C-alpha cells in the first residue's frame, strides 16, 4: 500500500476498514465511487430505476434522500425491488432535519448519513455559551445519538457523520464561527461520542462548495483524528459544484488536492446533472491517484503551514508574482477567435515559431524561444525570451527585465539553481511536466523554496486529448492543488489533441477560479438536486446561466432546497433557493428579498433584483 501522508510530521494516515453491506471501505481497499438519487423517494419505481442507472454506470454505493419518516419506510420497498432484480449494491439513507428518521432508516439500509448540525437542541443562541451550557448540550446530543448507535450495532449498519459547511449547528458557529475549525469540531464531537459507545463503523465527511474551505477542513480533521488516535475512512466531495465543465473542474480541484495528499477513501462528484453522469468523473479522479501509488510528499509542507493558505511570497516581475493574481499562458494559434461568450484572453501567448511574429498585435504580450528572439524579436517591446535550462545556464538572462526559463524536474542541477539565485529578480520560471502525477512538480517547488529562489513559477502541463472533458478533469487534478495551496503564479496548459484553443483557455481560467485565486466569469453555486428538490433544477440553472453569464463580477447560487442552501451560498451575491413545490425564495447575500415566488416567474424576478441593486450590466 502506498504511504499516505498529510501533516508536517510526515507520518501516514492509514484508515481502518469499514463494512457497508458487501462493500468494504477504507484501509487498502480501492477508492469507492458513489452518487445520489434525485427522484422522490416515495416514487419507488423511479428511484429503483435511477439506482440501477447509477449502479450500471459504476456506482458502488447509492445514497437516497429521506426527508420524512414515510420516505424512510419506503426504503424497504426500494431495497426489496433492487434485490429482486439482482442488485446488491449498498444503499445509504441521507437524513436531514429530523434525527429520528435515521433510526427508521438504519433498520433497513446498509448505511445512514447524519448531519451533526441537525442534532442541535438550541436553535437560537444569544451571547456565548458557558462551558457548563456547552457540555449540557453535548450530553443531550449524546443521549439522543446512543439510541441510533444501538440500532446500527444490531443491524450491522454503518454511519456517515456528514458535516456540511452550510449547516453547522448554532452552538458550533457561536464558538468557532463558520470555519473549517468549526466543521472539524462538529465532526469530532460525534466521533468521540461514537467511540465512547464502542461504535466504530464510521465514515466521516466535511463538505463545502468552497474548495479551499473543503481542503483545509479535511487536512485539519485528519491531523486532529491522528492526534486523538482515530483512523476512520473519509468521504470526499465538493458540494454544489455546478454542471458542465465548470462543475467537473471545481470538483476535481477540491477532490484531487486531497487525493494527492493521500486523503480519501470514497468520493462523490456533485453535479447539477443526472446522477449517473457523476460516476465517470469520479472514476477518472480515483484512477489518477491509485491506492498502490507511493506518495512522495515533498518538504513543501514542512516549509509552509498546510492548514492555512499562505502565499509563497514570490517576487513581483512585470505584474507576475504573488502581489498579482496568477496569469494564464497559451499557445498562439492562427485560428484563435473569441468564440466563448465574454471570454477573457490569456495574459501571454507563446509563439510556436518566428513566422508568427508578423501576426502580432501590439496590445498583447508574447513569449518566444530564445534563439528566435535573438534573431527576430529584439525590437519588439511586447515579446519576451524563453530560455531552456541549458540556455539559461550558458547565457544568463542578460537581455531583458523579464525573462522566462522552462525546465522540468529532470533538468535540475546545482548550476541551474545558482543561476536562478543570481538572476531571480528578472526571471519567471515555467515548471514543465509530462508526468501522470503532480508529485514531481511538488518536489521541485519544495527545492525552489529550500534554495530561497523566489522567482514567480508558472505550472506547465502537456497533454494530448481530443475531448474537452478529459483534459478539464486531468488538468484540474494535476494543477489545481498548486493554486489551492497558493504556491504558484500562473498556469500554462498545452494540448496536442483536437480540443479547441479557446476551450483550453477556458479550462485554465476555470481552474484558477475553482481554486479561488482569480475570477474571470460568473460563478454559479448549484446543487446536484435530490428528492428534496421541488422544481426542475437543471433547466432552471440553464436559464439563469443563459441570462447572467456576462455578469463576471457576481456569484449566483441556485439551490434546490433550504437544507444546505442558505449556508452554502453564504458568500454568493444572489441566491435562488427552493422553498416548496414550485416555490422559490430569492436572496441578496444572506438577506431574503422575496419569499415563495412562483418558479415560473422567479428567474425574471432574480434578474430584476440584480438590476435594482445596481449589479446588472447589459450584455
């Protein structure tokens, strides 16, 4: 088994195995893939049919929402019909609001997901709770939880302690705020209670729509569990990731950053699409980080705090570096057209050969190979030289105040670092890789830091894909972690396949936006839908995107119900949240502006609210 390392002491975090029906999770088992139905749970046939589609797509666990006791009871019929048709995939009941429902579901399905935020007994907390009041609250929760644990023990049912950033209890928020630390403590309280009752058939998750909060929370959780002697497996996911390429990229950035740390035993990619569409994306992510991979965890986390996202503090050279948002470099192409609506152009174009010089535009910045720059580009103020490692050692960057040098891990030797140290104030590093793992680039970043080289670093990855989804998922998994961790200053994705150049640009910018380091388009926070959603979430999301995609300065949340809606959209500018059958509540920030609007009128009402608040820009 590969060593899985997550904290600055570099000791592995190896989870225990947990049995969920006939599926074993954690330890040396493969990363398990799952999804969740979005049909009404009382509609047995529709739910069974969707379960089968998820299973046949490759889902190893299927989660079903159980908002009411009637829904929980109907799990018997769903399970019986699936078994009758020959499907033995474990079912997971997703419980919200009423913990009593978990006690019903735990007698039927193989696993129940409970949200610690729903066990709170104090709904309105004014002022700080005393230690006595805090402990009294915990004791009440413990007494309530004990009954569920007894039921699960008798039935062999596993429990997922599923914390959501958007639904922390008032008690936790009062003491810890709406923070990763609060998410971790919310989970750990329940872990300690379960352990006290000698119940260990547990899986833990800490989900958020913000990839940075999600990553930080999981890292803190693992560190805390190790300190307290726990080893429970972890379920990973980015909530409300959205749809299409954007949803895939946001999910991949968050999930892959943790998988690259060796964290994660099961994953769900939450897309605002049909549930079975989530499975291939999750499978690809799991394949990128196989269990037999020996994680070479670099010194980078000995040199910076992995639980906070402190920038690398690189030098600033011509508006490149930690004082500015990360840049995007792209290959220049004669066929380039701005076919993406409101697309943002790359900051630099790389010229593949000297013949492209005659096509240059004076308002853009270009990079060209050193030899061609010597011969043809010296008189161009907007064209900068690109050195190979050998050229950099031989010539040194003597010609410009801004120079680029490209090298990979294989090119590193003492002479290169000596030259970099000498000329770092006018050198931008392009860190190249053709590898199938981000590990080698992590190692190089650690060496740069160890040698006190503060030149800005551009992460460069090279692919040959003909499909936009493939390159989006792969590139996000390979590069997103550098931006989540604030250690890189730019991104250059190259592709030898048939994917259009503008699509590559879009992937680059979307990775940076998913990592929360640069915003270049409207951000949509939309949930994957479930049986609690009482309007057509997919078509509604499409309508809102069609009308608002030019509002690049805004974050708009589109949430199926109020379970996580108000919490997960906490940093959104506007929110569209399901309130009942075909009823919608509209938000400006955290403030409710209109309640129970007909879903037929709600999109137009949302646009009017945006206009009324002065945030509308004509397309």
